[in-house]
């Protein structure tokens, strides 16, 4: 089930109709009050939020969702008329998984919804990976190096997990941006480089496992 919070009746009806007609069960809500009541009754698989809403704006809703363990992992897509780079970064930093400025085409929106659902679909929670001194557990969402637990931010963990799950495969910066941040910075691929740098610092003796492939991207080595 997809939840859409949008106070513009025409947009809300068009989006819900389009998604429902393509097999993506969707409910629309004109205000946050009805949305929160629905969340209590049934957890959605994806939430689409407008920023400008009556009573409580989309960013406030997003922050509450991310602060609640029950809803923290639900993917959130922002649909908003605010399309400036600052507003986009603000929303993504607050925990949004994707950001679609209005006006948008319905085919593009549908493709991005499907891509986000694929990217955030449940993984094999039994995954336990050991590469040299590095141990990553998907079940416990933990990372250890030589038995010592390493504290990572959510994006650092997702970056490491993606590299580990694709061990031996070179992942481009654009691929990492799409898989982890869910959008492209239009040239700001340094976001990946900055996170790789801090990740390596935290991994200590296991830092060399994260290999740089010049001009392409990054790869998780085999620890040999």
C-alpha cells in the first residue's frame, strides 16, 4: 500500500488513479490528520509527501516518521513545488529517499516509484558477511572490524552494505548515488567520495578493502 499526502485535489486524484491503474495500490489523503490515522491502522510500503500542507508540513511529517522505530524504514518520496537545490538537500538530509519537483510527468513518477520500491524491498535478513577483518551482519545491522564494533551513520552503513553485497563488482558513483541516495546530484558525485573517505577512516585496518577504481567508482575487495 502506498500513501500519498497531497492537499491539491487534482494532483492527489491523478496520482492515486495512475498508480492504482498500474497495480500499485494507493490511498490519498488531503491532510496530515487523516494520514496519521491511516498509519495507525495499516503501515504503508511507501509514503509520498507534499511539503506545503495544512497544519503540519511534509518535512515535519518526515522527521516524525524517521524518529519512530515503527516507521523509520518506510521509504519516503517528496512531491513538492519547491524545486530549488537548497530545498532538495533539506528534504534529503531530513531522510527522504527521493525528491520529485512539480510539475512532473506521470510516466516519470511511476518509474521512480517502482525504482524506489525495488531499491527498498526487503533483503535477505540472514546475511552475514566476513571479508578479512571485516564482519557485516544484516540481521543485527552491525559492523565489526577485528571483533570491535564500528559505529556508522545510516548512509555509511548502506554504502558499505551495497559494496559488500556486490563484492568484486565495480560500482560507479552514479550507481551508488541512485541505489543509496535515490537521486543524482547532476555532477555532485563527490557526495559518494566524501562518504567513502569517512567510511574508510572508521574501518581502520579494514579500510583497504574498499578499493578505488580510478575513473569508474569503487569495489569491495576479497580481503586476501
